[in-house]
């Protein structure tokens, strides 16, 4: 017997990850993507047509009409709160693209709205679902490297286009865009919160004239004394063989583990393209994330990645900006 | 759901038993082994055990026989199973003798049964990515392939591994992985040349071989069994406008280095290649999926491996019959 199909709505395709999540949902036999909301009518109706879904430029009306089980929010960072509150008001579970919001105030309001509604709000941190990252966590939590002491981490990337470069929509550049993935994984592995952040933040350093931060080196101290650095820079040029990386070199008192989450790739030098690219062959972590979220919706919770984890990762990024302004370490919580 | 019986319940059967569980579909419910201790182990794992394959075929009538025996015992087990009307999953190599391999493929065809051989590289995500990219035309026309495979000498408890007559040595047992993959990518082979170094004292078994293909393309193979050499593979395919390369060791996803001297490389994925292979084989039996490997291809891999082994013995170029 096939289970009852869950109905899903995509809330905006502003963030390009929406395409991947929508594809992962469309491949499942037990989910039907029935609606697309987007304030960009051209982008939204094109996506809706591809999915065979209804399009609307008004999210509350779309939710009221379709009564979906859940929504995937991929609007601009500054619009997450508006869209999440619409979902909570309609009694719809939500998966929200990272960062959870561009301010702590928005993140807290979102958490409160979903608590009141008794619905799941989960944050899309796909890196947790990478099998190498999950194995790293097992090994560290299992004591293989002894007591974890410190980690040197990167989440490099290429410079993204569009609203990512408009601070009023994104909340900032490379630091807010790229701190949260690794910050979340470290909190998840250590089961500890950050207590202090120092950061060097570079504006227009790698992309002259950008007018936004495009380079960041964070130094983060956690409860219990563990410390880590995170390089969040948009430092991979267009000619680099891939979009970027997630690396964590973690040292304990009995050993060390070097993680390169996207090392699972084949090298491909192609004269037609005039460059060398790395073709990934590892698992599709977006698909594993979607599977886990759908499972949670079916069970009625709890959220696989609770909203508080999204808020705590955002707090580390916002502390980095504050530290750069003060040229001094900043204590957490903010 | 297909019923499955193991022919042989040694090391490989135990690996495959766990992979069936990970694949999440049908699982073996029978096992045949001449060793009472192994039969007891199979029964402890919830299977009904038999003292001979014939006995299992007659009394349990499994839909599928999964042959996990030493190589020199493959052919009789495969033949008996096909003749009893079962589909067959067989560990690689299909068998050691090219004529016998072709005869088994013909028998499967005439009986209308599947004979699916575990050339597992076809189920490795990195090899599949490389193959898809090549088939997509990313490197143009193929020129030179290079394959490399190093692994620790199999443990001495499996004595048949150390007897060339029983397992075929590093060429028929290890290099054949890469031979099959090169044939899959480059098509019909024409001739082989090889040299081999064996040192019974240290356990080293090392071979270097070349294959020339009818298309003009060529391939180089390096295969090594030695104590504590570690596990490593590489595959490179150079074409007339590009290059593809995979390497198990240059960039592992995880490298653990303990301060007491132990180190380990890992590339975790959500499903093992073995689980993916068994999932596919069961899909072929239960749902009629098109096999990703057919018995003729498995027989051709045996023929190419045999030509390479013969070249190493005789110091001559050996033509390959296709």
C-alpha cells in the first residue's frame, strides 16, 4: 500500500538551492509539489510549470488554497521571517534555507511563531547529511581522537550573483553566507555553544568595487575551551575546478582527523570547456536532507535541525561582523 | 521477493550477507557449505544450511544461487545452479578458464536464466562518474587508460588464495576488476603483454600489463598484492581532447592520524558498492531490470585476464579471441 501523498509548496526560488530541493521532492513518490510562491513572477511561474504546480505571487493565499503539509522556504534571507510567519499562521510545517534569517530578532520571531502553531521549523544545513561529515562526528563523539582540542576549518566559495550582494536582502556578504555551515557542524559535533568570536572581515578584498564583505577569518572559542578558525571567503575564482569546499581539520589529544567533505570527485580536463573541473561522485546531501525532513513531517516531528541551531549559527556570523567593527573579541550570547 | 541461497559460506558470503541487509530487499535464507562449522554459523544467522549445493538446489529450490566459493569451484556450482533452473549471482572472476566461461554464459542464455557476475567497479560511484563523463564525450576519442590497484595480501587462513592453480593469482583475482572496467570503456581487446614478479617469501605478487584494443586505444594495468601495502586504486583515461582521473588516496574525504602511529583513509558513502550491486541484481531478477553486466562481458574479462597471465608466463604477445 502506498502512503498518502504529502503536499508541498516551494516558497520562492530566490535562493538557487530551491531548484535542488524541488528536484529532490519531485523524485519522491510520496510527495507532490503542488504549489510555487515567488514574488518574481517570471522565475516563479517558470519553476511551477516545470514542476506541474500552481503559481501564486501571494504566499498566504496559496497556502490557504492548497492547504499543503509543508513548505520549503528559499526566499532572500531578509524575507525568511515574512514567509515563515505565513506558514506558521497557516499551520504548515517548514524547511527554511540557511541562514535562518539575517537578524536574531527575525530568527526569534520565527521560532516563537512555530512554537505557537505547534508545527516543525527545520533549518536546511545539508552539510550535516554528508556521509563523510556524519562519519567525522561519529568518530569524534566515539572518542577516536581523544578529547577534541581545536579545529582549522574552511567553507570557501565563488562569489554568488544577485541579491546575495545586496546587504539589505542578504544581511551581509561572505561571512553571513558561509559561516553558518561549519559553525553548525562544529556545534553539532561538540554539543557545545560558542562563547567568543574574533574575526577579520575584508570588504571588496577579492572583488574590487564589491562594497561588501567577501573575505572572513573567524576565530571561535567554545564552551570547555575548544577553539576553531573558519575561513568563509568567496576566494574561489571562476576558473577554479569547483564551486568551493568544506574542510575541517580537527585535533584531539590522541589524534587528528582531516575532513574534505567534497573530495569525492573525479578530475575532468575538458578542452571544449577550456578548463579542468572536479565532478563530484559523493552522495547528494540535499536528497538526504529532504528525505529526513519528509520523514519528520510524517512522524509529526521533531525538527531534524531545530530552529535554535539555525539561530545559534547565525549568532556566530553576526558576532563576527560585530568583532570586525570593534577590532576585538566579542562574547556570546549576543 | 526472490529466495536466495549461498553456495559457500566463507568470508565473501558474510560480506554479502551484510550487504543484502544494507540493500534492504530480499535476503538469503539458505546456505550450502561442506564445512560443518560454517553451516552452524549460517544457521546461527537464521539460514537453513545444507552440506552440498546439490542438496540445497533439490530441497530448497532457491530462485537465486549466490556463488561465494573459491574461484576453482565456481564453474561446477554455476553449472549445477543454472541446470536446476536458478538465476546465479557469482563473485568475480566467473571462472579461471576462458572456454569454460564462454560455455557458462551460453548455458545461462540457453536456459533463459540470469548469470550476473560481481564486477563491482561498475557499482562504485567514482568509476560510474568517470564512465558517464567519458560517454558524455568529455575527453573525446579514448587514447590511453591507466589502471592501478594495490591491496594487502589476503590472509593466509584463506590458503586457496596463495595457490595460483586455485585462484589465478594477482592477475585473475585482482587485476580483473580493472580489466573488466577497461573493456567496458574501450571495447574489444586485440592483444595482451605482461610481466609478473612473485616472491613466495614475502608474499609479493605484482604484475604490469598492457592491452591493445581494436579501436587502437591502449590500456596499462598495475596490480599488487603485498603485506601491509595498504589499499589504493587509480584510474585515468586520456582522450584526444581531455583527461579523466580518479584516485582513492590523493584526496580522501577523511584521513585519521592517531598519535600512536595508526592512520586511516576513508571515503564514506550512504550505500556501499556491494549493497548497490546486490540491489541491482535483485532488481534484474525480481523486476526484469536490464543487467549492467552480462555473462558474455564477464567471460570476455576472463579471456583478457587469461591472455595477460599467459603472456606473463611465456614472455610473448598473446592475441585475445573475442
